[in-house]
C-alpha cells in the first residue's frame, strides 16, 4: 500500500545507508527516512521542471522552423504539404493529413505525411468513420481515440473502415471558419497512442496557422 511505496521511495533516495547500523535509534532512523523521502521528492520535482523547460524549448524551436519553412510559400497545396511533413515528423506520427470538407459532408484528403503506412489521399464520406464524428468536429471538439479497436463508440463496420486505412489511434483537429467546419487535421498511428495535452495544443495551433496561410494564398491567387 502507501507505506510500502514510501519505503521504496526512501530506499531509492538513500535511506538504506542508515539501516542496520547499530547506533541508529528509532527516532534517528525515522528522521533519516523523512529526509530521504524529502530529497527524493525534490529530485523528482527538479526532473519535472527540467522536462517542462525542454518541452517549451522544443515547441518554440518547432514554431520557428514552421514559420521559416512556410513564410514565403504562395501555393496553398505547398503550404499544406510542408505543414504536414513538418508536423508529422515532429509528432513521430505514422500519418498526418489535411482534409477539406465539401458541401455534402464528404472530405477531400490531400497528399500529406506518411511513415510506414499507405497514403490515403482521395475523397471519403465522414459518415463511414463514426456517426457522431461529424457532430463532434462541427462543435469544434478535438476527437482523440487512443485505440480504435477497443472503443465501444464505434460499430464493427466503422472500426473495420479505420483498420483498412491502418488507423489504430486517431487524433482529429477541426478547423472552424465562421462557425462552419472547413477542414480537419488528422493524425494517425498504426499502434495505440495516448496523445498528450501539449501535442493536441500544438496540432491545433499549427492547423490554425496553416489554414490562415492557405486562405491568404487563395486570396492572393484571385488577385493575379
């Protein structure tokens, strides 16, 4: 239980140096264990702080890389292609694609980032991939499925549709414009994966920046 876990932490922190020594009184041993536990907690907090600093530095470096790579691009397809490649590699994903919504609730998936899985560019119906999927995305909700095979919210036919595309874990980020679902950024893994809050935040941020650049490219193309 809890006492056993505290004991393990104390031993890892160095309390074993005091155990078995004849001159150690019960009070002294108790203090030694308390000090060892405190040292262990401080070391853990330091590791956590260092990891948080590293994550912030990694995110800032990626933002800078993304900005440099897309700043001078004027073609909307090139913008989406470069964004897919950079973000897919950053996340160590198997696939990352942009899908644009059509009026009939179908989506056009363009060539994106793929690693160890097949490309899936083409036209698909959202209804084939979950009856509630479109509703959630239209509401601006991030859809995150760590393991499609075990999710009871999908029918057998829907799970099979994902399996045909080599999708086990799915992260879908909606892009809303004027309250309407305009596009989706889909990140896929062929194995189970739990996406962290930081990863979801980064995908949403890059998705919004990418789509803003796409819309600007479209406006400028009409002026030519």
